[in-house]
C-alpha cells in the first residue's frame, strides 16, 4: 500500500510483541493463506485498526468530564441523536 502523500510512506519499525500461542497461530495461518509474511499481516492489521482515527473535525470545543452518571450519559446520547 503506497500512499499518495509522500510524507506518509512506510517507516520500518522493529518491535517486540508478546502474543498468546493461539493468537500467533491464527496470524501465522492468515499469513500462510494470504501468501505473505507474519510481519505484513501485523502491519495490515495495525493500519486497519487505526485508519479511521484521523479526525478532520475540530475538537477544541469538546470537553470530556472526569465522571458522569448513567442518567447524564443517557441524556447526552439522546441529545446527540436529536441533532
């Protein structure tokens, strides 16, 4: 996957992961079935999991309370449904 934006090219990153045996087995099977390396599967999974995190809207006016009651949360969700 090449990006159109040259600032967004792949950067090699060496990391150590601790995975459960079952997880590693599944990832290994995915890699085998797709004909790619385990590293490529992990790269695709990582990119896929964060792809929608880039938010273009301005978040300056959003405040996050340190706590709220269940009723307050329900009210906020209802307000958002209406708008």
